[in-house]
C-alpha cells in the first residue's frame, strides 16, 4: 500500500492564492484556503508573508462575537504574479499528478 501525498512548492501556493483572489475579488479566509486546497495551520505564514510584502491585503470585519477575515489581491500582487510567478511557471512547470500523466 502506498500513500500518495501531493506536494506543491511554496511559489506555486503563492501564485494560486494571488490568482484565486484576482479571479474572485475579496474572499474570506475559509473560502480562500478551501479554493486553494490549503490548511490554515500549515499555510498561515504564506498568507502573512504575502500581506507583509504588499501582494495581498487583509481586512477584518465584526461577525457576531467573532471577526471575519477577508483577503484581496493588490495591484502590486497582480504585477508580481504577471512579471515573476507566471514566467517562473513557464520555465519550471508544475509536476503533473500520475493520473494526469496517464491520461
């Protein structure tokens, strides 16, 4: 029995986050993580890094007794994706899953 574990390089995770926000506009944290196939405990540092560098912005809104966290891509994030992340993926394409390779 073999366990398959999908792995994405952090650069592709960053690109997925920026593209998903560009596609959907502002998204709450739960939706963004779900759409990108991420886990908050494992990937919170990536979100924080993107925010610190100005590629995404985070807002918090009251929601009952809690607060809803939302993210949106910035113009700087769009430019970073276009000028850096997209060319990187052209030169170093993602590895395909075995099911995609077989057809």
